C-alpha cells in the first residue's frame, strides 16, 4: 500500500429509503359519495431521492374527480402516474385524490413507488410486492343492504264501508 504503483478508491452508491403510506377518509362510502385518498411518500435518506414516480390507478368502481399534488409535482389521472420529482432526505410529499364511488362492489386501490434514481435498501420500486414499505392498498366496502317489504290486510274480502287494516313491514336482511 505504501508504494506508488497502486491505489484504491471506495465507491459509495447513493441510497434513498422511500416509504409510502396510503389512507382513505371513508372506507364505507355509499355509491355516489366522494372518498379522499391521501398518499404520502417519505424519504428516510441518507441521500435525496430524485426522479421519484408513484403509480396510483383508481379502480373501475371509483371515478376520478380531482387531485392535488404538491408544487413541483403532477398527477395524471389518465395514466395514474404521480411525477413526484425530488424528495430530500428526511422530507415527504403528499398527494390527495378525490374520487366518487360508482359501484356497490368492494374497491381496492393500490399505490406504489414506481421508480427512483437511487438504490432503496429495503424495497424495489415497481415490483408489486405488498409486503414492502413502498406500496400500500386501501379497500372501500360500500354498505350493502337487502330491503324487502310485505303488506298484509286484516280482511281480504271486506263489506262496503267496513274498516280494514293494512300492515306493512320493512325488513333489512343486511349484511
């Protein structure tokens, strides 16, 4: 090592540990109601994360109404791509998406970090593995009812002028 005919260099690749969380304000919204999805991407560092993109495609049972991305980023509802840009170490970015529930079926909505320039030590962007910290799914369970109505009469063949009594019962079989 002391001789002048050799040398060594240490290369330390940049790392950005991105974490994604997703929440919905009402996981039991009725058909026709709006829901608000909040997606937060945090960078645990140690380096800034550059060219970060996140995918969040709304399911068929939810219609996009609006989205609010932080300054310097943009969300394309048609492609579901949030071009986040740069997230400094220790910082986070938040996207809010408002959609209308248009189906009584259960709706699952997933968001995932799709790409970043730096190495992420505990997840791989865009791989679709839910157990990693760069992806999360929320599910909406619209309430379902099964309402029935029965109507009975106390006298099926009344005499003209005789009072009759109707009994109506409404039942919800649930769930």
